[in-house]
């Protein structure tokens, strides 16, 4: 069934790349609305959360509409919405990026838990994968294959020994995303962070909203939240990027060193191959519902009357 928030919830924080302060409100929406973004600081600022409006995938996923209005770093918020089974919401923000919060989806999950979720009597339609679809860029790849539910496997391979090779396999139903992935933070290597800042990016990044690695060392004083937090965060990103399909996916996503660009290419390939998928109406009790409370967050969360 279509689901939305019971009331609006506000978040405030900084954008990871631009460093601007951003205030964002996620409001309830009618069944069938899907997820939409609206830049309240600009005219013509409505941007549907859709794979074919992805305008940039360098270091984050950025959406843009036909008027050139954009919103960046949408993947952690999209992952939280999808992972909690929220199919319809209207996101309003007064800046160019979704606030990074603590670098994970956990603050958004905590806010949505506080707001509560309303389930409508309108059936939800999912995308069922019928045959394999793949995307590849060099040694990076992603694939969607048939499966009875939403499943994901992911492998990463980094030269820095603090990360190395990690792999994970999960069935993402009944709250698994919230319990297993939502608190896993974005990460980067110190040398790369310095280069990005010199290029005008990652201006909002710090040890409160990202894991920073330097030649085998974790620079964050608190260390890792999970031993394999790195691959789990890559899975979190993939959940958010796949949510831009506009409907839940019934199938298996397999990523090998994949990122935002490849996952978006994969969705474009999927929708360009109509025989590889079909619409499937979910019956009551089927779907990604199931909540697990994660209360820690950075930035500010407010429950709003709507």
C-alpha cells in the first residue's frame, strides 16, 4: 500500500559539498505523488525524484529539472524514505543540497520515526525484474537480476588497508535497511578530501559527517560504527539511487565497485529494455515496511504540524 508521513518533519544542517546551511522539511503527500523536491529559494523549483532527471553523479547524486534548478546529495534521504517504505513525500529545502547530517541515513530515519507513517488503502505498484540487466564502466559494474524480493550484494576494493576488500549480501525487507545499513556513514581519504576542497567541493565535510581515512588510519576519534561500515554505506547509497526508479524493485542488485554513475546507468538501461521488467501490484503486508529506531543524529530535527 502507498505510505506517507503522518506529519511533516524538519531537518537543518550543512551541505556536504557547498557547505551552505540548509533547512529542509519533508511533508506528507497524496498516494501516487511519489517523492518530489522543491527548492523554496528559487522559482520553478519542483524536481521529481526520478532517474532520468539525474544531472550529475560526481561524488553524489544530483537532480535537475528542465529549468536548470537542481538539488544535490539526495541519495541518503532517498535511501531513508525507501528503506522505511515511504512511497509519497514532498521535500522542501531552501538550498542546493540535502543537508548531510551525520553522513548516513540515520537522522532521517529518526525524524520519520518521530513523525510516524500513514498507510493508505491505495495499492502500491512495484517493478519486478524479469531478466538480467547490467551496466559496466571499466572494472566497476552493477546488475539487476530476478529475485522473489529486494536483495542486494556489494563488493568494494580499496588500496588503503583501512578499507581493503569488503563484501556484503542482504535481503532488504522487514526493516533490514534501517537496522543494517541506515547508520553507516559516507567516507573519504584525507588526500582526496584536500584535493576536493581545493577544487571547491567537500566544503561542508568534517569528522562529524564523514569517516576520514589516511594510510590505514581511521581519523575519527570514535572509530567505526561497524567493522564493515564502508561496504554498508555503499549499499545505502545504492538503495537511495535505486529509489529513483520511482517504485520498489523486486529483484537482486549486485554491485562490484559500483557507485552513483553506474547505478543510474543501470536504471536507464532497465527502462530502455521493457522486456526485462514488469509492473507488479503488491498485496497487503508485502513490501519494505518494518521499522527499527536509530536515535543518534547530527543537525536538528523538528516534528511539524501539517
